[in-house]
C-alpha cells in the first residue's frame, strides 16, 4: 500500500497526462513533483491512480488535488477526484484529524477554487483553504469511503517529471489562478 495517493476518474488519459505535466512543471521547485507515477486500473480504462515518489506535505497534497480538478487550459475536463492522505503524516493540528486516513475531494458547487473538501473516517465534512483555515460543514458533501491502493490491480502508464526547459514558478501554495 502507498502512503498517500490520488484517484482520478472520468478523464481521457491524454488530458490527465497534460494536467500532471503542467503540475510537475509549475511546482518543480518544491521537489514533490520530481517524479509523479501514473497508473491505470486494469478493469476500468478511465480510473487512474497518482503516486508521488516524494511525499508532499499535507498543504501541497491538498493543493495538488485541487490543481488536478481545475487544470490549466483544459476545457471539458470534469474529473471525479479523491485523494487519500494518512493522518499520521499531517504535522499541523487540524480539527478533522480523526482515524488513520482522510479523504480529499472537490465538488462542483460546494468546493471553492482556493480550497479542497475533506471527509474523515467519522464522516465529518470540512473545507480546507490554502490559507490554512478549516470550516466544518453542516451538510455531508461526500461520505468517507476508503479505497486501498493495490498496484497489482493497475497498469503502469508513465513517470511524469518536470520539463527542465520550463522555469519553475516559485508560487509556493498560492493558487495559480490568481497569477494568470
């Protein structure tokens, strides 16, 4: 089992590869995007798993989930995306840290462009913005459903690495849409 990973459904492989390459290029200065491994589910041609060789911290992992949901210059890209992150790897004292794993996701109407939604193992839902603020939600956007990643059920697709000709943006955690 992997430490932390992202599931993406309902996308064309070529679009997902472009989104991942853009992510790798934009955040090459962090080291977290030096090697991104993409896998495709053997029995489902539009279900992919993304594994970062260099484990991103929780803030960046959250941002990467958001970035892959709202990629640059991809029209008609409407993925279903879920990230799974181990609570033990979150260094901040965040109110939603319950159990062993949290599920990160995006919803069209309930998650803003500068945040990610979170469901914990006791089915509490939160929005976590990129300024570190947490808001507990009164409604359940999504039920926590842990999906263990077993790479034996996947085909390896590609390792995505930053394009050395592209210059890193040094954007840190600032949302890209504020700069374009």
